[in-house]
C-alpha cells in the first residue's frame, strides 16, 4: 500500500515514540524489580547480621591452586588463623611455585603435585577431606588472548572434575571467582557490580571463569551440591607472579628498569589486599548460605596511573618515571564491587582500610624476598617486550 507523502513519516515517528515509551517503561519496571530484590536482600541481611550464622569449621581442607598467588596466601592465612590441616593440589604451572609454601609446618600443610582435571586423583583427595576451596585456574588475561586452550581445560573441565567428586562424596565446596565475569563499567558510571549484575565477560579468561561459575550453580541446583561462590576484585600482596601489574612495576623499579603503563592508564580496578580476600573466603566457607554468591571487595577503586604513581612515590622515584606501552586488546575499563551482602549478612570487614598501607607492606615483601621473584624476571620482561609492552 502506498501512503501519501508525509503520512508515512508521521506513522513511523509515532511507532518509534511508542516503542521508546514501552522500552523505557519496561526498563523502569526491571530496575524497580532489581532494586526491590537488592533492598529486600539488604534488609534481610541487616536483620541476620544481629545474629551471625553458626560457623561450620572444616578440620581438613583441600585447596586447589594452593601454590599460586592467592591460594598460597590462603595456606599461610589458615595456618596463622585456624587449626585446620591443608592439602594443596597444584599442577605447578609457570604460575605455581612450591617456594610460596616454604616455611609452613609439615604437619599442617602438604603439597600434592597434580592436575585438577585428573579425575582419579581428584576423587581420592576429595574423599579424604571435609571441604574443598577451589582457587586453581589459568588466571592471566594476556595469556588467554595468546592461547585460550589451557583456560578452557583448567577453568571449565577442571571445575567440572572437582564438582563431580564433591557430588559423589557429598563434600562442601567453595568456588573462587572474579568480578571480571561481569564485564566492565564506564569510567563515569556510578554503578558497582552486585550479586544481581548480569554476566558479560569479555576475554577468554573471564568467559571461562563465568562458565565455571555457572557449572557450580547448576551442580547446586541439579545435584544438591553444598557449594558457595565468591567473586572478588583485583588482589595484590606477597607471592603474586611478577607478570601481574603491581609486582611487575615494583620489581622493574627494584631491577633498575622503568615501569610500564598500558595505554593512558585510565583503567580502574578495585584493589583488595590478598589477606582480606582470604579472610572473606574463610567467612563464606564457614558461615555462608548454601548455593549463594558473595561479592568480595574493599572499596579500593584506583586507576592504573594512580597505582603506578603510588608505587613510584613509595619507592622514592619521580612521579613520571615510567614508559607508556601498547594497550591490551579489549582492555576492560572499570571494575567496582559492592560487597554489602557479605558485610551485612556475614559480618565481614577488610583489615586493610587504606590501599597505601597494604601497598607499602607489599613493596617491603618484594624488597625482602628477591630470591622468590628474581628467577622469573628476565623471561617475563622478554615476553612483554615481544608484545611491545
Ligand atoms: N589475582 C586476582 O586478582 C584475582 C581476583 C579475583 C579472583 N581471582 C581468582 O582467584 C584464583 C587464584 O588466582 P591467582 O591470582 O592466585 O592465580 P595464579 O595464576 O597465581 O595461581 C593459579 C594456581 O593454579 C595452579 N593450576 C593451574 N592449572 C592447574 C591445574 N590444571 N591443576 C592444578 N593446579 C593448576 C597453578 O599452578 C597456580 O599455582 C583464580 O581462580 C582466579 O580466577 C584472582
């Protein structure tokens, strides 16, 4: 049918206006539902905080990835703060280091070198434990861009293998995940990630972690596995591989090399000291509600340029003594965590109230433990140089 000139445009405009009104009404309703859920969650949590749930303390723990950065700090934290014994299962990839467990008492911590994808090994270790805390992962975004295959294998197949074992032996399971599953936020967005934020991962690393979270949720729902999940923001602290942003800059300066800043350094991360992450994991493991997800964060938003300037200041260097290097493809802009649920429901609080305090302690650690990182420095910088970074 041919409409007269002008009428077609009027009808089209009316239809578009209507569409926009309906879309905006739908958006408003959706926002209201999410807000109501969040508010009622917070209200329920606030009343629960008056009487915290009783702690269920596991005597024997299996910690996967316990020779890596966060897992090894968790083993140290457990020895210092609990009576539990720990079996670490770690493949000792380039990111694992048995030296990170050096000095821990042998009657409390033992290391089993093996793969979380090895179903027989996993089954035998899970059978003999009270709870599993699952840190093991391929965890470096840049590596996932160069070769995604180990990320799919360890993060997805490995998590599946562990879930089958805890299901078979009815063991408590806590899954460690990342805020990167939520994608990123605009720099000027007032929003932060919370437990209802939709998943929107952007790299092979974050998508494989997102997939592993969904496997855990499905095993809870379909098979009644007793599991919890935590999604944490960026960690810093001792025993972190020097390929990662903060230790790379610290060890560059300690080696007489200039630090490197990706792009313009505007990308914002929400930094948390690794001990605060681990105290939150223990809180969730011992008091968390089954099937729940908790976000862990310490209100530490800072952009990469600010972090680098802090490091330079603490090491007595001029604020501009660094080089700008090529940005990472698809580099997420901003992550920010709202950890209200964890704080109000389970009463958790971070120990480090200031980023500078935790950073100064971390710099001291790298100064005093050169033997731990020196061996990996040359190869790490050669790898970055090849990428123009
Ligand atoms: N580093 C962060 O800022 C951060 C933030 C939030 C969440 N997370 C999550 O925390 C967990 C630990 O991160 P990290 O920074 O300590 O990582 P990491 O790379 O330092 O350590 C990972 C450990 O897992 C081991 N591993 C890898 N594949 C394995 C396999 N197939 N079988 C057994 N062991 C294997 C490695 O040898 C290494 O010791 C990961 O699940 C990561 O997604 C990390």
